[in-house]
């Protein structure tokens, strides 16, 4: 536990749950070809500790399961309309956790996953061959969304100032002008660095986008996982202009481990923009929610869900502090900054690799062999780095660090 953290937890974040054979890519995808960056199977004598796929090895909030169980008592599952409770829970959740009081029902729309909404927005606001600005290191899914729609990506690398990842506004402006950029993908909080942007940073970025008339896709799927001393600021909430040029995407999937249910939503204040994106989604795909997905969100965005999320954040912050300190103390040449949110840790290994005349694939393989299934950071458009998922019981995290210390580094 962190200093000052309460000892009693109402919810269970310590039980090790066997997910093998239970439809979990994080476990069953190891050693197979799913996305092209799966870890290898461990050598005999080691079990796998999945630290690559961005889902959690904690059971979801009991209120989520209870809401679905209650709906399952009614044995008909025909066509349906999203309920008033669905929209009201989103409004209440966003207002309470992110101080967004001006949110209205008409601004909210369902998306078959954040990627579906992002690709719809890309196709509405750009043409094939256009260049879109993205910060690096970046979530690989953004790169795929752009390449799959025939767009090109230009990266504006984040830079570290006293161990904190920050946007390089001069570089952003240079790239926008040089490549005639009119769309940017903004990740808030930032994956994979775990950076929670301050209001002034978002305001400065949005002022730059206003200057050059750049539309903004704001992926805020991590917005509920925020650590002490930090606060998520919705991108669209920093100014009236930001409100009109931002397309924001949310989901309960990261917070409540519901990615397998598929259920995301957009928040778009600009009515013309909202209509165009909604119509595109309806034309190009079967963009309709699953009835259990709707009830899962209603259960998640409940009072119990608030309490569960608050405890989850304590556990995740404690894990992040532990892993960051352990890496700094035990693995010289590896650079890591304490995340301010999310449950991902981004580790730069360049100095270590150079000092030990080792390649990144060799380092990856050494960990995979002993069951530490971490992820290749090159997929995030960054050289010589690893990404680690820390959303797992502390005993498993400590075992992973022990194996890295004893067998890898």
C-alpha cells in the first residue's frame, strides 16, 4: 500500500483469476499470431504473467455483473432502443467525475468501439492521402486506423522535461504547417506514457489547432483512471472553440474491463459535425449496441461503480509506484517516468541495450522465456522501449519484477 492509503478494501483486487481458456486474448493469444506482436510462450517451468494486452486481470465491478444478471432474468432479447437510464448514467458519470455540467443527451452517441468512431471521423473530416498529426509514442491502433483508411500519419514526438512527458508545441506547429494538417488525434490521458495533461497544456494545444483550423479527435477512454494530485480535463471543455472542433470518445471498457462486450460512445457538441459522423457510422457498419453492453454500462456508471473505481485507482497507483521504483533501483540504463494515470508503464531501454551490446528483440525474448509477457515498444513508434500492463494483483507484479531481476537484467 502507498503511504496514507487505507488498508481496508471493499472490493477484491488480490485474487489471482485463471483466465486460460476463458476467451482472454491476454492469456490465450500468447504464442499465437493474433495482431502480430504477441509474446512467445514461456519455457517449461514458468507460467505466463500477461503484461501486454491493455485489459485488467481484476474481476469487474460486481454492479456490472448484477445489472447484466438482472436483465438476463427477462428471456427476450429482440430489437431495442437505448434507455433513458443509459444516457442519464453517462451524463451523471461525466458530470461527477470530470466536472462536465453542460453535457446533454443529444451530444451522446453509441459507437461500436472507439476505433469505429475514430475511423468514421477520419473519413468525414479528411480525404485519402491527407496527413494527420499524432503524438509519439502513440497507441498503435491510431496508426492502423489511419493506414486502413488511406491516410498518412506525421508524428510529433513528446519530450521529457524533468521526467515528465510533455507536448512540443513548436514541433507541432511546424508539422501542421509543413504537412497542411487539418486533423489531429489527441490521446488524453496519454497511452502509453500515462501522462494526464494539465489544463494549460490542453488549452495551448487547442489554441494551436484553432490557429490552423485543425479538427481534433480526442480519445479519452482512459479518463477514469487518474492518480492522486491529477485531474482529467475533457478536451472539449477548455474553451468554446474546443467544444466546437472536438470529437471525443469514451467507453467503460478500460475502467471496468469490458472490452469483450463492445460498447463505446462519442460526445460531440457541434451539431453539424455530430450529424455527419453519426450518419457515416450508420451507413458503413452495423453500429448498434448489444443490449447487455447497455446494461453493463448502467451498472458500471452507478454509485457502486464510483466506489469501485476509486478503490481501483488506489490499487493501480500503488502498483505503478512500486514498479517504477523497482525498475529505477534495479535496472540501470532503463528510463521510466511515474504514470499519472492509466495502468501502463512505458520503459525506455536504449542505454541498457547499448551498455550490454544487446538488441531489443533479444531483451524481449529473455523476458518472454521466463513468462514475463511484456510488449514491444517499437509498435508505439518509439525506439528501444517496452510497455508493461500493471493492472494485475500485486503478488503477480512482484513475481514479474523478481523474474526480470533474476533472469533478464
